[in-house]
C-alpha cells in the first residue's frame, strides 16, 4: 500500500501537481525544484537517462505487485508538504470510485484507514502459507473467485517471512496488521488468538456454518471447540501421520511392515547395519531427533502415544491425561532404541533426508512428504505406508493417528466478516478440496474422504495418499489449549531425560512432566 501511494509521485501526487512520468513516451523529468513563485516549486523538465531508468524500475516494481498497484492512482487531499519539516501527522488521500485512505503517524509507526467508495468492491487480503504449492493454489482459487464475485475481490499475499507462522500472526495482531483471512493457523496458535480477541467465530455465520455441516460431523468438530462451544477457525487440511517404509530394505531383512510397537522394536534390531565395515552403524531402522524443540515430538513420541491411547490427547478440561500406559510404552520403545544403539544419536545435516537417501528404513511422516518424494525422484526407492504401530492388544478401531491440522481464520480486524466467511466457504468447497489434493498432496478435513468418489482420481494421483485418507476421521491434533506449546516443551524434556539419555526411569520422567504441566495449568 505505502509503495503504491509513494509511487503516485511519478503520476502527479507531488508538490507541483505535475505528472513527472510521461506515460505516452516513457520519459521521466529530472525533478521538482524550490522556486520563489507563488507555488514555491517548479518542474525541471530535463529527462536524463538516470531519471528515466530509475523511474521505470520503480514503476515496474509497483505495477508488478497487485497490492501496490491498486494505490498508484490515489492522490493526497489538501496542500502538499514541500519539506520533511512540514509533513502533517495525518494525510487523507482520494482514490478511484470515491475511495478514501487516511495515513496517520503515531507511536507505533504509521496506521492506515481505508474506506471504499459507493461503487468500489470489498477487498479482502488473504495470507496463505508461503510454500510454492499453497501460494499457487491460493492464486488459482482467488482468481476464480474474483472472476465470479465482482462485489468482493481477494488479493493474495503469502505469509510474511518469520521463524514460524505462529510468531508472524501473533506479531501482526499486536501491530493490528493482520489480514482478513489466513489459511495456515495451527491448533497450537488458535487458543492464543482467541484469548487475544484476534479471530472471528465461524460456526455462527451462515456461509461457514453451512460448509462445516457439509464437510464434517460432530465428532470431528468436538476437539476443536473452545470452552464457549465455538469454532473460531475453520478446519481446512489435515495431515494424518503414518509409518512410511522402504519396501526393499524391509524385504532384504526378511521383515513385514511392523504393526505393533513390539514388532517395530524387533525391526529396529534387525535393520541396523555397518555397511562400510568401519565398526560403526551407518544404516538404521528409524530416526528420532535429539532436538527438544516442542514440535519435534510430532514425529516420534506423540504419534506413538496416540496410536495406543485410544485417541486420548495430553490435556482435557484442565486435567493432565498423558500420565498413562500408552505414554509409558511409547517412551519405553524410544528409550530401548537409544539405549541399544538402534536409533542414531545424531542429527543429520540440514537439507538431507535420511529416508530418501536410504540411511533409515522407516519414517513417521504425513502426506505432504509424498509430494517431496515425487520431486526428489530418488532412483530405485519404493515405499509404502502402514498405521503407526501401537502396543500389543490395542483395538485397531481405537488406533488414532496424529494429524497436524491447519485451519483458516478470519481476523477480528476485518471490516467485512461475512464476506470473509463467504470466501472461507469457497476455499473449503468440494472443488477447492480436490485441487488441494492434486496440487499439494494434502488432505482436506472432510468426512468419508477415502470413500468419496469425487476424490478418487485426485487421491490416486499420489502414491499412498488413499491410505493416508483413511485416517482423516481417525486422527487427533494438538489440544486447543493456550499453553500447548509449553506442555510439549515439558514432554520434550521428559523425552530427553528418560529416552535419549536414560537418566531416569521412563515412569519417573513422565510423572515429573505431569506435575510440571499441572503447575502450568493451575497458574492460569
């Protein structure tokens, strides 16, 4: 926005009120000088190469960005400032279709207020995740929407760069710089957004309520409801994790894909190898990272725990739920793996995937990895997936997968919540869901997905994706809890102390973790 308003200087939004860029010829005048005449300014109508080149580069950058280009024709109202010392604290601009824009300088920088004219369409800003597949999908869907809805236009801006989506969105809320809509909201962030009053409730708006009823059922929505019963982010895509395995490596060891945690431990023992004869293992059955960053537990302890807990997550109704046998058995498996040298005590180099290069034979991973494997095109690698192994005796019907659910939020800063809800319903329509599968190898949070004939062809576009789809309804995400990140931090400490280094018995590590989580909950 500011780039577009600033570039308006070339087209006449300047102290002289003269277009410095000649659109017909492409020339740009050299500048505006001080003058002793009544206007106080005069135009230097020389048009040197440097002036023209710099102007063309600036205008090319602005017109290449839809958001900046929209403000190129806005003009300041009132007398122009001729020096930095006389720049006002507030400046109003008029734009096409009687649109109005107000810029204010305040303690936080510059605040912006925009009012559309009577004939101007509503404009919504949509932040998808910044990965290429989702940006491409967002642009395609927005272009279709814009062609069909003259009254509501959507501009796509990939999520700004940052260490994590959570940090970017929380910072945007503090700065009141949130978009109207974002489609990369995790459950780890949702409760914090609600607590900050940053998002709009969606199950009581006509468009999104209808889409929720079409797409989900009460069991699928139950874990996502906040204490007031509301749904504050639309569950969009889910990534149920399964155990991916290298078909040739398991067959070479005489192994069937492990279905229980006992079979998994046996497979780890039979797959470890010293392939170069230097006396050290360099091929393993699986890898569990040594990192204690909270989200690393998504690929080791947490999916193993959910596979055996009957879908019980970590906390519920303010009470600790993970101090149980499912957690003990999952952590004991990992402890045995590290203690016996079956899991490598190393973190592999950044950018290197140990499953793709054959260093490990198995990997707990979600369906997005299928697209990565397709892009890597590893010669001779054949893989398949099975459910994450649970402890012996667990009913297959009660075996749940971990799924890193991503939702779409409408932010409370929007001036058009109902229009935003309409666009969210469009992003989660059957046709949009099909495109999500085809373009990103990711699964919509939709009931009966694997058996739905509308998606059969899209699912078959990717190997193993149909198997992943069977677990969409048999999955659990993170608890929608404002302290869920801290809870995972505590569990990561138990993982490090009890499994990686074996400093204390597993039960003791989990008991310490449970006590610490109770203190976190009680402090709220």
